[in-house]
């Protein structure tokens, strides 16, 4: 089959369909078990690659890679997928669906994540920076048992040095709070998508959480590190845009070609359509009559 490097070339991709029409694919329904992630395609004769995050222990996604721009593009597709899936599954829009801990290095120019945070209806994406990371973690701990379905994106985990402050300063060490969330969040409807921008730092500080990431997109690391994350030797002929996908339930680790950054026109259309759809959804929920009002 023809391998596609851009999501814009994939007619069957739900995100591409939504960008063009503002609607769900005709065959889409709300019977899926989890939130599908459309971030690339499998390098095989049949492409059916869309990892699903469900409300079950271990259902977090870990990403590796040293190229911030490339990983940020993949994270942007994760966020777009979550927004689309919230429409498909008809999840409530009354609570921030996505909490973004954005520890990226400022490049001086806007990107897709920034555009979505700034443009989409207020409360859709809640963002914390490095100075606010401890407040954000405490908020998530308070919300963990609230019953809301939500996703937490941590862009550059190892840059959050406040999480590594000495435990004797706090009654509970900040790092231990995050570890608790990673280990118990998914079964309570709170899934994590984490970019470990430094493999060495991640293994030194968060080694005990690796089992909490049953989904892993592994790329751009040293050959001797692949076995740590995929339980298999480093694959041959890995290109920068490729990644190995590890799933605890799979017997093989397929090679994935990650989607490249879409055009500004495509991005603009997707955001406008999503902005309109979310605004309509929030308005409908706000005006939904209370079942007890007729009394």
C-alpha cells in the first residue's frame, strides 16, 4: 500500500475528515472501549494503528525522543484525537478534558498546541507552566475521584525540577504525588500522556512508574535503551520520523511512521471546526433542562 507521511493524505482518518467537514465519519459510533489516538500509521500492508486509552490500570502513554518539535507535533495529534473522541463518545464538556503541563522550551513562534489552548472554548484545555506544577498536581489529586473523564499531558517531565524537591520540605514529596497519580489515575478515569525528554533522568527518578505505561511510543534514543522500553533489541533502519509502538498486550512491536506537522490551512480548519463543535456542545449542555425542574 501507499505509505502516507501526512494526515492530510489519509481519506479514512477521522481527524482529516473532521478538518474538512466539521463532522464525524459516517461509520463512527460511541461503542468504542476507549479514546483512540491518531498519531501516525503502521509500516505494514494494513494500517489500523490507533492505540486506545481506557479507564484501566496502566493505561498511560509514554513517549521518548530528543527532538522537541517532532514530539510536540505528535502530542498535538494526541490532543486533537482526544478532542475528537470526546465528540464521538459524547462525553460531557462541563469539565476540562485535557490538563497540559507545558514544559517546552520557548521557540519564539506559535504552534498547534498554543493555538488550541488560546482558541478553543475556555476550560477545554487547562495549562500549567513550570512555576505552577505543584498546584496542578494537587488539583489533580483532588479531582482524581470526581468521576470526570480527563487526560493529563506532561510535555517534558524531566524539566519539572520542582517535582524533585527534597521530601523533608513537604509532608508528601511532590514526586510521590505524581507517582500516585500515574499508578492510580487511569482506573479512576484520569489517563496520562508523558514525554520523557531525557531517558536517563526518567529511569533515575521515575523507574518505578514504567509499568504504569502500558502504551509506549519509543524513538530517537540510544540503541541499548530500546530493550528497556520495548523488551526487544533496537530495530534496524530507524528514521527520525519513525517510532516503535509497545503495547503490553501485543506480541510484536510494530514500526510506526509518525505524522508530520500539517499545513497551516489544515490546522486552521481543524481548530475552527473543533471550536464551533465544542461551543455548540457546551451551549447544549448549559441549556439542558434539569430533570427535577418540572416538580
